[in-house]
């Protein structure tokens, strides 16, 4: 599927995508400008955790059971996804459609998990056509789902821009806006701008999430 070109072997296309991701999107200045937002997000989630404890605590022990794995995972997604596509999917305020959020998060988790799977075809190329375990089929299905999700987000963003939505300065743009400003209407190694933008967002997603200790991709 097209989106998996974002994770293609080292070549001119991969080098260009990686260059865009590291020199235009994941710069020190852009990350530093996000710090205040990250602090406010963490503070908000700590308050939410306190509210959960206060409402559910056991009067005798002063303890309350909380699913911290899910708490940290949702916090991580709330920090990363607004940077990528300008949407906040969890929490009490400024939350986009919950169904859309669950769909996006499920697809991203599936992608990250599949990227870590070693298939028989990886070890023995002659067996790649047999797809033992159905991993290749799952990769194609996940790629198709992510392509649809990112395609819808791109269409929505272009529509807002066409309506004259006020643009923020370059350093404060989310990655999708920055990529549209940089690449919209261009081609690279035979790929159209939509494919390039979606691929670059996936690369950034991978770089931002892969080292997270809070998210299980299994």
C-alpha cells in the first residue's frame, strides 16, 4: 500500500521524507514552542486524575483504583496528535469526535505493533507469498485504514484553508499545516503531495511514539 513507502528501505524517497521530518518538523525550536502546551496538558490530566481519586476513593483507606496504563497512553496521544494533525482526542475539553479518535488511535497502535513483527518472509524471502500468520494482510488493511483517516483529515484541512481560516505562523503550525504549506501540489520520486504528506506524518508519528514508555502497541 502507498503509505508503507514512508517506511521503505533507505533510498532517495526515504531520505527526502526523513529530511523533511527532522529539518522542518521535529526541530528544536518547534519542540520548545510546544512545551507550554505539554505542561498545560499534563497539569490538566493530573487534575483529572485527582478528580477520579476524589470521587472513587475508599473512605477507609483513601485509595482508588485507576487504570494508569490507559491514563498514560491517552495523555501521550493528547500530546502528540495535536502536534501532528491539530486534534485532541481525549479529556474533558476541546475534544474532537470520540469515535473518530478511537478509530485513529486503534489504527496507529496496530501500525506500530505490525512494524515490530518479524514475519517468515522477512527471514526467508521465498516464503513471503504465503503470509503465515496473516501479518501482510493485516499490514495492507491497516495501511488502507490509515490512508483513509489521513485523507479525510487532509480534505478537512484543505477545506478550512479554502474558507480563509486564519493561518498561524510557521513555527506554531501543526505538522499537517506545515506540510501543506511546504509540499501541496508538488511531486517527489513520482509520488503526489497527498501521499508524501501522509507518509511524512507517519514517519513523525513513528519517531514521536516509538520510544514512549507509556503506550503498548500489542
